[in-house]
C-alpha cells in the first residue's frame, strides 16, 4: 500500500523522500565519490567512462552529462549531493541554484536578497484564490484543505 503524499501538489518541487532516495541511490553515491580529488580528475578526464562505472540508469547518466540538475533531481538526485557536480565544475551553489531557476547568478542573488520567491501561485497546484485544490494521489481522488 502506497503512502499518502500530500506534498505532491507543491508546484515545481521535488520532495526527496524514501522513494526518491531509493531511485537515486547510485546517482547520489556517484556524487559522493566526487569528494575525492582523484575521482574528480577521473570524471573530468572521461565523464562517460566514469559514469559507466556506476549502476545508474541511462537517464541519470544523461542528466549528469547535460548538467541539468532539475533532471537529476527528477531521477532521484538530492541537491546536497548534486552540488558536488557543480563544485567539480567550479560552480558555486548560488550559480547552480540560478541555473535551476532559469536565472543568472546575479538575478538569483537579487531575488533571494529581496526575500525569495513569492508564495503566491507556489503553495499547491490548482491554487486560485480560496479554491480548494483537487489532486489525484496514488490512484484515487482526494481533496486537501488548507
């Protein structure tokens, strides 16, 4: 029996739960390996060959090669592990976060200094004034109140 996941209706958000952890285990282990200088050097010398040493899905490997952190997260990557890819490429966490939002580093920094994103339209899918959202979790209909 699948657990109820009321957080699935948060727009643009991937929650790193047990299911994501299982899905991304080897992707995240690859990222942990980048803590060692010799592994970073091997990865940078031949990224595909190094990735092929890990029992990750082909989709996960393609997401890493594309440096698409949102895609990596959809395949089970945890941002705190994925940050090691950016660090290997010489990027700051702020640069990586900006890339995930479609903003430049300066735009991302300015948004965060100004207080971050507005919660309007970002609380849950179907947010429209006082309307209650409708969602379809795990094969049955349900309504979640505020």
